[in-house]
C-alpha cells in the first residue's frame, strides 16, 4: 500500500543517489568476491584473514559468521613504535576499499602503521549462512558492525592475547601492536562508521578520518530536501547549467507538437522512437539521470570507481568528467532565460521559440518544429545527449542513444532488494515463523544494504527532491511548497516496516521515518562527544550537502573549520566523493593535497597525545 511503499523507499535512503520524478533511490553493487589485489601492482599484498564473529554481540547469539579482513605489514618497522590504520568496511566488498584507499598506503610509512581492512557484516563475502537462524536479517545493524570492528581492534590492541569474543584463522604475530594507537578510516557510509567508531569506542579508537560522511543528512538535522541536487552543479559552469535547464524546458514543449516525438527521435538519433503518449518524461529523465553520478565521480584522473559501483560497469570515466560533459553545452546557443529561475517561474526563448515555465507546467504562444530548426536549439539538444553519453556511452561503442537503458544510481530498489526469488539449493524447510529458511550467502546478487537501513531507520534525506529552483533540473519532482514533513509525515509517528521475502525474518514491523533512535544514539547534528575526528567533504560531491559544516560553504571560505576537542571539518574545493582517501597522483588539485596534509597533521597530533598519556 502507499504507506508501506513510502516507508520502504524512505528507509532504503536516498543514500547514494539523486531523485528523478519521485522517490528514486540509488542501488548498490551486487556482492563481488573477486580476489584481493591492490589496483597498483607495485603495492604490497594484503594478506587475507578470517574472523569468527557472533551474529549478536549484545546477548545470546544464534550463531557465528566468518568476517573477512586483510592486513598489510610492509610499511611496519619492528624497531620503531607502531600504529594501526583500520578501514571500517562499508556496503561494498572488501577488495573495493583495499584497491582504492590509497591514503592509508601513502601515510603508512610515516606512522609505521599496520594496515587493516575489515569487511562489513552481511556485505561482500562476509554474509552469514542464514538457514535455521531466528530473525536472521535482524543482526545487520550499525551497532553490530561497529562491535565487529571493536572486537578486531581489541584483539590487535591486546597484541593478539584477547580472544574475546573473536577467534582468528591466522598465522600472524600481532604482539608488536600491543597498545598501539588505532586510527580508523572510512568513506561515505564507511566515513559515518569511522566517526561512529571513535564516538562509540573511544578507548580503542585514537582518532578517525571520516571522508564524505553524510552524517547531517538524518531527518532531525533538517537537511534541505534538494540539497544534494543543488550540489550537482558545483562542477559545471554557469553557461552549461543554464543551457541544460533551458533545453529540458524546450524539449517538454516540443513533445506537445504533433510531430514533436518524431522530430526529437530523429534529431537525437535515438535507437527507438519516442512515443507521443508518454510525453517528455522518459527523455527528460534520461537526460538528467547521470549528473548526480558524474558529480560524485568528478575526479581529476580517469576512474571506474563510481561507474563500477552504480553504473555501466568497470569502465573509466575521463578526468574531470563533468567538465567533459559540459564541453558540448558550454557555448552560446542564442537561448535566453528571463524572470525568476529560483522560483521556477521563468521564460526561455530563442528566435521564434518561446516557452513560459510555471513550476512543472510549460506553455508557448505556438511554434513548429520548423521554427525550432531555424534556431541553434537543435545543436543545444544534441549537446545535451552528448553530455550524458559521457556516462551512458562511456565505452564509446553505442551508435545510437537508447533512452531508458542507461544504468545510473537512481534505480528503484523496491523490486530487487528484499523481495526476490531464491535458488532451490538456498532453501531449507522450517515452519517456525521467525526461523529463516533461505541462505542469502549462496546468492551473490542479494542486496543486504536495505536490511541494514531498515533495521536502523537509516534515512538520509538530503537528496529527496530536485528541480526546486536551486539546481540544474526541471521539472520539479515535488509540488510547490513540499517540505521534509510532507515526505516523512508527523514526527514520532510509526509507519509499516520493510517487506521481506518468504523465508526471511528479522526486520522491524514498524519504521520511524525520522530516525529518532539513530539520531539519539549517535548524536545527529550534535558534535558533542566527537573528539579526534576529521570530517572531510568535497565541494563537487552531492553528498557533501549532508556533510558536517558543509551546507553553507562556498569557495573563498576557510577550507578548515576547527570544531574543538581535536576535531576539524575540511571542505575540498575541487574534491568529489572522498577523493582525499584515494591514491595521490600528479594531477591532484591543490585543495586535496592540502586536505591530506591536514589529515596527516591531525593524525600526528592524536598519536603524539595518545603516547603521552
């Protein structure tokens, strides 16, 4: 029903993705289990280890699971005082952050650090056999994941003597790391976990690097519902942004013409012709969908990081892909915009073509496709397709444009996440209602991320809407005057929980769209108790809109904001999604070089203070 669907979509987050015409969410990669190998072949091996963890750290446990981690000790000198750099895994498989978190490798020699990468429970290869486990999905929570990491850190900090509550399948001597300071690292959701680890286990975690952590996206932090969309344009020039929005408006009006669908289909060389009955929505959505992902992956070097996670696959975007996309739009097409764009009440005109906009409605005095052809509008519209094909045709192999088939982070998860068909060999035969009879560990495509967000009411609401006058999009995805309350309902009210497939149990029967418990448990927008944490964000990254102290920042402001108690917030002017965690390169902008230096200095300060205790 409507309430259930709304609760489900809200609880699955607007995390990691933009919104098109409604509550569309970004999907997550299927669980990959490829071998662990550093992306740079010159890097040392990350030696794999297995940890036996209880499903429940906070009471009787119905079973255990094997958690995967790996260690790099090539930078450790046994004659010097040691430290530990610990990556708290997020919703991706282990090899993803082993291969991409270059900051840990580059800093390790300076701090004589052992590198530890730990996979998140229920993710990657660290998924429990759920057959016969009561309420098997209920243990996929932030608190349980943090306890997993704390158990490993406690083991390492004891020099390998503390066997409670984990046992490691290892042939490695941890005695040299007795009482060594531990610095946690994480990006995105992992950045949240890194900060949460320091907050929750301060006796184990000396300090935390929390990169691109959208911790202020929780509802009670009151994020603007279009904040993520407003950040998408930060890497675009003014002309590119204005032309793009103007083109969207003009397309909407062209599609009303009798020959409009045929005209656009031919002009844009579409693989399949547009249907007049569908209106402009399919084409407009196609043209807008990739920009959030392009902004996240707007790195100064070729990178497949974001396309692999949510898009076409393991294909490299070009350096500065947003700039490349804007190359076909950053010119004068003789299109003018007048009146109040911020109120979404404006006029777009070019020669005989004029379109009046009032929120999600367009009107014109009447023009023909021939009139359109007499202007530079055709070049503008073709430029829009060229722009999105930086993402949608990243391989360069497509000879026509296929509207609706471009994978982006804005897929609806409802049909693919927790309600699916399982292979016969993954099913058991149990009659008790709360005993799981499906083994999700045998289905590598099963997505455990929604279960975690449902269990914790992890709702990040900074990317709920777009097109409200503060970004590049049109039409608005919500009615004029829509507020956070319009989406989430009354504060304190409970709604129906998330659906589950037959044979799976453990998710809450009710949900709190306002994330009240999580906000209370981990502080929400309050920084009280968050000592020795670096909160870094990239100005080009849409998720920075939910970052600590990031919302009102603009170029020219101080890049480093002192938060007190050994903590700082950093805004990286030319940074996309946790660029600072990636391998340093010769093309890195000054802003990220300076950010990494601040992070290094903060780590040095934390460790020095720790050793003086």
